[in-house]
């Protein structure tokens, strides 16, 4: 039986993946994709700090 923290972490990961997929689906050009990549790289770098 998973703990409450494990359930929350799992749901948070699923929600984040859906958000990323929705962002990717909105990209219509290579430039939009590149901007989205920069956005997520910045978020990942902030997470490391």
C-alpha cells in the first residue's frame, strides 16, 4: 500500500507530463518548440539550484 507522499508524488509526475504534452501539442513551428525547450531547460536548472 503506497503512502500518501508516494501517491502525491505519482500524481504530481503524471500532472507534469500531461502539462508538458499539452505544451508540445501547442507548438506549430520549430521556433515555438525551441522556445519551449528553453523554458523547460530553465525550469530544470532552477530545480538543480
